[in-house]
């Protein structure tokens, strides 16, 4: 694995989107 | 048909059957009118039945299938754990945590992950029985990488639940 691939734009963008999505999911999902 | 194609088909069928069983179980035990959030279970179920097997079928999209399959298992784990916390058993005992929470369901869900992992590993690293297992545990595509993502995404989800009301 190329170490530097970790710091490419796609990596950051993907993680930003994933974090936003799971943060939103935590807000939106209700089981009560 | 080669043995490789046959084994791959069996694993794909295993994913589809298990995901279909899971989807039907969700439809049976949690009607959408009573718990609207269960729609997440329906969407992930449909993705597991249609999109994941399609991505796993082609060499070019194999990695996407592997990541999507694992991420769906993580979403299911987090949401079912949340469901159990919201419907916690009346008495907290060892037996009630094992049998009256969604722990059994979460364990069944992870079999779908491990079938996908077997499929991915066989396709990526080959079927050579003498080939040693290589790679760093916490790096993609190994198990530690999934553990890091399960823990990380659980924290993000919990923060979203607690901070954004």
C-alpha cells in the first residue's frame, strides 16, 4: 500500500462525507 | 464451470439468502408505521440483496462490494445496539443481556460480513492453500481496519445522537 495515498483529497473527502453521514444518522434515528 | 466460479457463486448466494432473511425479519417484527427509523434496515437490506452481490461479481468492483458489505454490517450493528439501549430489558442480568437484547441479531449480521470477507480474500489473494497470510492487521483490508471503523463510526453516531437534538 502506498502511504501517500492516505493523504490524497479523495481520502479526506470520503471520510468527511462518512463522518457527516453517521453524525446525521445518530441525530435522525429514533427507536423510542 | 471452474471450482473457483462455483465457490464464488455459493458465497454470493449465501450473502443474498442471509440478507433476504434479515430483510423479511425486519418487515415482520418492525412495521414501518410503528418505527419510521426501521427504513434504514429496509434500505440496507435491499442494498445487501442487490447492490453488494453485483459489486462482488466483477473484478473491477470487488473492493467496493467488500467495503459496502462491511459498512452495512457496521451500520446494522450500531443501529441494533441503539435499538437495544432504547428498549433495555427490565432487569440487567447476564442472561437478559445475552438473550433479551439484539446481541443475537448482531452476531447473525456479522456472518454476512465474514462471508463477504472470505469472498474478497479468495478473489484477491487466490485459492493457493500454501500461501501465507500477509499484511498489517490494522491496515485495509484486514480485520483491525474494520475494528477501527466500527469503533470510530460508533463514536461519531453517538455524538450525533447526544449533541444534535
